């Protein structure tokens, strides 16, 4: 059995995945390619020095808007 995400559900899933990835990066996990932190900063046009805690808060706000 599989589930298909479309429209707003897909966007909400992407934001949830990015939030989890930023939290993991905050704890020390690394990944290849662009970091989730940089993806979120570019997505919301935030300056480079924005702390991860503020990124997580911003993602949580965006996720609540989809509910």
C-alpha cells in the first residue's frame, strides 16, 4: 500500500522534512551537498548568520499555516 502526496500535503511534508533535517544538523549530523540549513535560508531569503533555532521556529510557523 502506498500513499500519494499532492498539492499542499506535499509542501507540508517538505517543510516537516526540512525541519527534522535542521534539527539533526544542529545535533551534529552532516550530509553531502547543500545543508538543510542553507536550503531553508535560501527558501525564506534569510541572511547567512541566522541561527538554526530561528529557522526551526520559522518552519514551524509555515507548517501551522498549512493546517
